[in-house]
C-alpha cells in the first residue's frame, strides 16, 4: 500500500473507531433517575392564634420640665445688700428661703413715718370725739384709716426688701448680684419648681386613645453606663392635635424628682428620657410578629396546606410586633415568615413557627 493511500485510509479508520466507541458508551450508561412526582413546596412557618386580652405598651421620648416656671422680680427698688450662698444657677432652694436682701434703711424710715402719722391721726380723732364735733370726727376716722393703710404698705415694702423663694425651687438663672441697684419690677432670677416634674410626650392620636389618665408610666435614661428608671403617672391627655405634626401632647408627672428618699436616683430637670406607658387591655386580640403583616395590613393563614388571605385590624404597632383585634379566629395558623411569592390559594408546607 502506498504512503498516499495510507494517509487517506488511516483518518477514516480513526473516525469509524471513535463512532463505534461513542455508541458503545451511550448504550452502556445507566438510565437517569427520574424525579418523583411530588414537587417540594415552600415552607410556611406559622403561629397559632390564641385570642385574649393584650395590654399594649407605648413608648415615647421627651424632656423633663418643671411644673412651674417663674421669673422672680424685685417688688421695691434699692441696692442689693446681701446674697444667699445658694443663690446660684442649679442650686436647690427651699420655699420661703431668702435669696437676697435690698438695703432696708429707707423702708424702715418710711414705716416709722407711717406709724407716726397714724399716731397723730388717732390723737386728732380723740380730740374731735372729746368736743363731739361730728364733722371733725368723720374726717378724723378717715385720716386714721388712711394712716393704718400707710403703715400696712410701709410694713409690706420693708418685707419686700427680702426676696424669698415662693416655692421649693431650682435656680435656673440669676440676674442680680451683690451691690447691684434694682428697680421695682426688675427680674432677679428665673426659678423652676422642684416638687413635681413633668414630661410632655408627643403621641399619635391612635396611641393616645389607648391610654387613661392615672396610668402607670416608667421613665428611663442612661446615665453613664447605668440605666436609671423613675416611676411616673399619666397626668393628662391634651384635647388637641398639632396641625403640623399631627400628634397629641400627653403629659406625665413625677413627684419629688430630687428627693433621694423617694427615688434611688435624682431626676434632673432638662433630662431627655424615654417613657413606657401601659395602655388599656385590648380584648379579643393577639400579638403577632411584624413579619406576618403584609403591606395592605392583611395576613396569610394556612388552611389544609393552602394560603388564605385575612384582612385584619391593627390596633397598635409595638417594636417588632403588632396587636391585631379583628379578622382572625382562635386556632388559625398565621404565617409569620416572608416567602418570595405569596398569593391566595398557594400550596405550602406548614411548620410550627
């Protein structure tokens, strides 16, 4: 056989052998296992509905403020002669404590003159009565009455030279110093009452409707590394809605915020705190994870392996949960996990959530 014939026949032989080997491999392979007739269904984790009373907890934040705020002013004019050591911003001062004194010498003189005028008027009245002159007696009585009023005013003006705290207070700001001349009506300090503190909380009307005045409230704030808490009570729910923010002011109060015998920790005015308010129990309700709630405020339940949509009424949203009081029945299985696709009539495999 010539070399030229060999070059032509050899490739053909290789191709034929390859074809036979491929056919043999195809015929010898094992048949592929066919999938079972059952398709794997999506897994729906469920929670069994148990209707009952559910008490909502409402959280909000606000600043601690004083029940009363007062700009204290001088009642008489004069130079400040003495200032109390406690008359400094941030200091606690008891009711009726003297904060500063105005030089009283002019007012003592005025009181002495008023007393002298009263004595003179009484002497004149006595002489008129002795001679029984009716017109003089009437005039004398009026002069005595006017002199008595003069004594009262002079005595009151002298008392006003001592400027006192009108209630238990915290000095917020002071505007007077030793040696300063004060005019009548000039502010000397801004005072904050310390017997009771208040916190104004801004709540949506739907949350405010769940509360009753007098309900228990817990205030909390982190001071350093410690979480401190103070018991409080709901004082009032204001009958108005802010037109811009659409919220209702709810005011809670704390008694004796600076009394260490009442509270383990002092509650300073101006502190930003969180508040936990306990609302009225909601009957025939259930608390569900927020993951169970769909965008249109519906949930899915599983009935015999099939999804069914239920419209529900959400009473309150609380952290990662919601309180629902309508649309579900006892014993229903609510889906609490989100599936990629969820629709009415969808087949699922239910497992306890």
